C-alpha cells in the first residue's frame, strides 16, 4: 500500500471518530448515524441563515440612514427658506416705513439683474414707465443713495450706480456744510471734488446730497469720508467717500421724485 493511500485512510478514520464524538448529546445519549452525517449540513444552514439575517439588518440600517440624511437635508433647506422669508420681510418693512415718511416716494422696485452695457455700471429694476418712473430720478434704500435712473422702459428701468465713472451728484459735508461734487471712480469708493486744501475735512464725516443739481433731493445720506489727502495738492483735496449702500448687495430699492 502506498503512503498516499495510508494517509487517506488515517484522515478518514479521524473524520469518523470526530463524527462519532459529535453524535453524543448533552445527556450522554448517542444520536443516530443519520444525525451524525447531517451535522455538517445543519452547521452550514445555520451559518447561512445567520449571515442572511445580518445582511438583512445591515440593509435596513442603510435604508434608515439614507432616509434620515434625506430628512435632514430637507429640514436644512426649509430652514434656509424661512430665513430668506424673514430677511425679505424685514427689508420690505423698512421700505414701507420709508414710503410712509417720504413725500417724494414714486415706487418700490426689485433688482432683477445687472446691466447689459459693459461701459456702464448699472442694475435693472422690475418697474418702469407704467409705475411713474422717469429718467434722472433718485434711487435709494434705507441706508442711503444708490444712484439715479439712467434709462426707462414700460416695465423695466436701468439704474446708474454711484461708483460708475459717469455718475455725479451735488453733495455737502454734513458737519462743515462745505459743498462739492461727488463722482464715481469705478471702484468701491467715490471721489469728493472741489474741496480746497484750507477746508478742514475729517475722516468719518458724513456726506449728504445738497439738492443744488436739481436731480437729487437734499439731505439724502450718501456715504462717509474714508480718506483725506492734502499733501502735494495744489488746488483741491483728494477725498475718498465710501458709500453707505453697496451696489453689490441690492435687492429692493425705492425711487424718489
């Protein structure tokens, strides 16, 4: 007999002894031979059943987590929508209060876009000639002057913003009462022109419209003096004015006569 056959016989004998040992139950009574033979199949079925149960639980947990994530996302979206509604109501209340105390009120309008002319810094409003808006009217918010109506159509208007280089308005310094002309620079500030060097101008001083140009009502807040330069100036000071109302943060505006 070859060594391979001997090893096979020994392995089979050990397997039979193992099956015989497993044939005894807890009470010490042996099980039937068929029960012994069916033990591997029973063990395999048990393992398969437990694996299926674990997989089913994992699938249910995955579905629950996915549903929870979806619910959380929906709640965050609703919260953001509520926040937008609250902020909009706040702005509309401010515009309503401005309408009630401003006799030159013409219309309230919503900003619906940016200007299409690359040479001008403008915004587009959803109100026009049908709402009584005319070219040259002042456009303001609760914070201050925004610009002036540049072009009007039946249902839309274009507003030239303060920072545009083509914009100008007659203004005065609120403290010293000195008058000058405010012009756009194309940047985030405007230039206050024609203030002589001997005139005392303080950083932080408020600038308002004077009404002397016949376009803007007097007393509209425009901005605050951000920088004053007198050195090496022959005729007029170099004064930078930071507008109260940023043109990049406009949503609703008011048009005044």
